[in-house]
């Protein structure tokens, strides 16, 4: 089975039923994508497939039709993407375990809706749980990332 | 109400005996182990292959300065604030320092744990009691209690990690003086270098080897007025890793040749496994092995998913649980504890009058609660011929090392524990069960590293839960004041269970944790008694963010609201009237939260509730606003005022306050763990949910710094949340809800 992950073709083994989450983590060693619940109830495993946010615990590798982007493909510590810069500016993370999923969910929102209202943010982010309660900062960082993309500058 | 005839004598005896016990415990520590042992400086556990460890908290090598922060980073920001304590005095470049957790070691004992355990209300501790608490730090030292908990990390580190930085700085200056012949008084330190009078910079890495040969001098710590890092918001040292997916949590550990496994233990917690058939699992693709763990099984697979699928397929015959099978029977067992003599009466002031017409009485109930950290329990282990290595997120690395050693028959010295980032702790990772299970799986496959990750259901159903509890309150108001208050609280004891797991014995004497949040609040009540009844119940219970405060603050602050209502008084003013005469910092947080929230003015269709708790040395007042949205309740806004004394990083304190509130509101509104057939009924976030972004209130925080003693911040935001919400629901609907979660009685916006 072959997938395109962060722009690179990757071999992920021969089990078509293997959820994308575990192909990323256990086969490819891309551990930025997190396991939280296994039933699409928490959003920690969110990745992009052709730009759309999906719960990778619920997508079998055989069903992946498109390019996969994980948190490792968004930016790196040396070259943060603007959305990650916004997260750093607002010092969002506490334990940090849910944040890759939050960031990818927010990235998908901003890609389709560059200037989301509070209601848009509510609707888009409702599936992503954070047990540390960083929600107010997540909201602020999404607004900041939207402003950066609108050219408000850093 | 039972009343013993010898109360005056008992009261005197109680105070005397308690003081005596505390003092002798401190002395006994010295005597039993030898005073020399208690005073001995623990050895420096750091033995770097390159570079120099000037003390247990500081490594300097060619790459620069590395600070050892020997506390679990579980979101509360210790790797930032504790690193800043060293960097402040060291004059290190904060942006360039690296932070590691370091090994389990006696040197990293938590000296602040004992003061928190003193059986007195923290707001009223005398200087002598605080002194005793400090002397009792010999106990965590002798027991190597390297523990992250009790909201103590900053309090414990405040002096010793600044001293680590200061002594290293002065030693480095001496090394520079010896090398260059410069007058030490003329040397400056700045951004990781000693600066000579001519401006030449000698970076610390160039001086470290020479400094290591110099005995550290006595130093004086800088006045806070000179601080450049402490007291202001710093960029968190873990932030960039956490937004790029490069932070390594326990679940992210990858080792060459590593296998993936999961466990499935008896869901009737503590019960035996009668038999199991691995054949259905082994028939599945990708399942490599099923391991008998006695009270459950482990499955090794090609990936974690294959292992989890395999574990579900194993046919198991589970034996019964060692506790009643249903929640109803469990609550009956808790209620039965009221019939026995109390374990504690840590508040016993004045005389409780016999019941009379006009008394206010109420019974409250709270459920068991799971921690439900975002990262499910896991650990990775590698057993070799004569050693064991363990990787996991843990709040107690020394205990984890020792328990893993015991589980595989090794000496603790042969076990290495690597502490990773924690994807949430909240007390769950103060336990060691997940590490021991991984060690046992590794023991069955020597030479092969194995990562053991629990499914969410396994995590939810094998927790050490916040205890379920029942409280009975009776009170009397006269002239707008509380004339008498009697409380009795029944629950299984976290202290006894956890000490049994840790040390093999249950400590005797009054269990403070069982009644904290109720007996130790700064209210002026002339006749006041709080009795704690321990229920003998084998349901596993443990430390859940704010521990006893999480339930007792709900009981106490709900009842204070009921008394205010009975007195016809404003609930916030009523609290102030009782708190102001006792503890000024507590009164000020109430005044602050009143001002912030616009207390007394509610928009149509909204209402506010207030609650206050002094916990972990920090008074916190919270106001929660709720709104009626078409018959459902929305939590719209919240205000927090706290006074933790001197604040080292206001942004982290604020974040912890919000976090504690959201954690408490989530539990109060939505969460419960129930039992049926001896098993936990809940299994995932769909039936044990929490607030989410769209249901989280807007929160405003004000931090006061008038408290003369530093308090904690990781937990004190949680206790008032449940009562503030329940009191707001009462203000909105007139419905007084005495049982959590509130969604049993009202509907919340989903």
C-alpha cells in the first residue's frame, strides 16, 4: 500500500484495513498525529487529506484517496507555518497532546473560510477535545492566524 | 447526632496529640535514620559523558546550558518556570537554554509535600507550624519522594533552583578569575558568559570544567527587584515542540526493533482472570503473541491497532470484582460509613446545637470521576539480561523505577526510567500501574523493546477514580450569620488506598485529604464541626486534580449558598461577611471577583453563581454566568480571582486558573463514572465528555499577590467551579441541585 504523506510517496505495509492513524504512527514513525480515542470522538488524530480535515483513526489506508498532510508537513521548529506562529504567539499549548489535531482542524477551516466568525470557529472545532481547557487561546490563535493571512502582518 | 460526654477533654487532647504526632514524626525521621543522614546532601545523579554537572540541576557542555527540571511537564509549565529560576540567577540566555527532565533521584525530592499534609487549615498556619512543615521535608528527602503533585513544584523549587543557578554563577566567576587573574569583584555575568573588565566574554561552556573543580561558595539570592525573567510572562520552553508535533510524549517513544502491544485487564477492577483463549486473536492477521498477565492479557501486534484488535478478540472469563456490583450498592456502602465513628473531626469549634425547626439540612452526592487524560496510559520498556529501561510520562519516577524493578525481579539500580512529556496528568500519572504492566510485558520478551498503549476504553475503565462521596450538612443562621454548621462526609479514602499501593500500609490517624475543602475554609463560624467518615470500599480511587477539594468544595460552597438563601442574604456578600474577619487575602479575591463580574447585575435570561475555596495555599473565588437558551443552559462567562502570593509567571498562572476551572466545570456539568455488573459503564469520550470550544465560557482572570505565602496554581482553579455552576443554575432556575453531574437534573447546550 502506498500513500503520499507530506508530499512524499510512502509504503505503509500490506494490511488494507489498517487505519491511517496507525500507518502514520507505527509504520512511518510520524508520531505528531496522536491517538486519543479511536472512535472519532476527540479529534487528536486529525490530518488533512487533500486539504480536508479527517479523523485518521477512522480511515483505512486502502480508502485514502488523496495527499495526506500531518503536523510534520505543516511546518518545522526551524520554519513554523503562520498558523503555528499564531499558536506560539498566543502560547496556546499546555500538555500539548491535542494541539496537532487542533492546528490541522483550524488549518482546514481557514483554507476554506479565511475570515471565520465565532460561530464558524465553534462549528469547525466542536469535534476537537482539549482536557487542559486551552479553548479560549485556540480561538484567539485562529483569529490571529486569519488576520495574518489577511495581511495584517505579524 | 452523636455527642461524646468528654468533649472538652477530648478537644484539648486532640490538639496536643496532633501537635505531638507531627513534631515526633519530624524528629523520628532524624533519629531513625541518623541526623547525619537527614542532613546529608543527596548525591548528584548527573554523570554526563561530556560536559560538567555543576549541581543536580545544571549541566554545561559544549552546546551550552541545560537545566534539569525534575518535575513532570503535564501542561502546567514547570519546564518554563523552574528553568527560569535557575536561569535568573545564572544569567543564562533563556532563549538558548535546553531543558531536560533528568533521571529519577533522591536529589529531586519534593520538600514542599509535607507542609501541605499538616492537619491544619493552611490559611491559619502559624510560623511554628510552617517551621515544623519545613523540618518534615526530611521525610520526602529520606524517602526519595520525587513527586509532581499537590501544586507544590514552584514552592519546592523556588529557593533551591535559584540557589543552583546562583552558586553555579559564582563558581564560574571564580574559575574566570583564576584563569585570567582578574579581580572577581570586577567580573560580570550576562547571557551565558562571564564578562571581564575589558569586555572579553568567556562563555560558560569554556569555564565549566575548571568551575567543577572549585567548591561552590555561599551565595545570597538576588532581591526580586533585580529579576529580569521571573515575575513576567516567558515564552514556554515546550511551546514550539508542541505545535510542530516534535514533542515526545510517552506514546511517541520509538526504538529500533520495537514491538507494539496493548493490555486488556479485568474490567471488574482487582478481580481475577479465570481463563482465557488466545486462539481467536492469534487467528487475526498482525497478531503476534498473547501474554498471560495473571489478571489480564497483553497482545503484541504488528501495530498498536493490530494489538488492540487482537486484545478484543481474546475470549476471557473474568472473575468477580472485590466490591459491590452496581452504583446503587456502592453508594449504599458509602452511606453506611456514616454509621461508624468518624475518622476525623479536623474542625471542631464551639458546640453544635441539637436539631431544631428552621435548621437548614441537605444531603449531597458526587460520582466517581475518571481523569481521562488526552493521552491514554502507556509505557515503553526494554528488558535485557541484567537491566530494564522504561520510558513513560510519570509524576513519580522514583516510585515507578522501584515498582518496575520489583515486578521483574531486579534491583532498582538496574532500572532506568526516562520521563517524557505527559499528555495530561491530573494525578492519574502519579500511579505506576501502566509502567509496571509494560515492564512485565517486556519481561516476557527479553531483548525486544515494546510499547504498551492502552485503548481509550481500557484507560477509562481502569482508572484510579476521584471517589464518589456523600455529604450531610445541617446549619443554622441567625441575624444574617451562620450560627452553627455541622458537616459529615463519607467516601473511600484516597490517602489510604494510595499509601497502600505505594508503601504497603495505610497510615493511621485523621485523613486530611478526605475533608480538605470543607474543614479548612476561612469562614467565621462559631459552632462548626466537620467529620470525615471513611468508607471501606475496594473501588480503585486516586488523586484527581485538587483531590478532596474537588468534592468537598462542591458540598461546602453549595451549602453556604443554601444558608445565604435561608438568611435572605446576597450569596457573595454573605461569604464576604464570614471570610473577612478570618483571612484578608481570601476576602480580597471575593471582592475582586464581585467587581470583575459586575455581581448583582444580570442581563435578562442570565444568572450568576459564586463559590470560593482556599486550597493548596491559594484562595480562589469564581463567578460563573449561565443563560437560558430555549430551555437548555449555556455556560456563558466566568470570572476568576486568585491570590497565590508571589507570581513567577503570570501568563502560566492565568492559563492554569482557566484550565482548572474548565476541568471542574466539565466534571460538574457532564461527567460520572458508574458501575454495572462490577464494571465501569463508560468507555470513551462519547459517554464521558468534557466542555469543548463551543461550550466553553469566556473567562477572565485577575491575579492578586497579597498572600504572604506562595501557594499552588495547578489545582486551586478546580474546586470552586462545581459549586459556582450549581449556584448559578439555582439563581437561574430556582432548582437547587445537590447531585453531580448537573446534567442528571438540567439540560445543557450540547
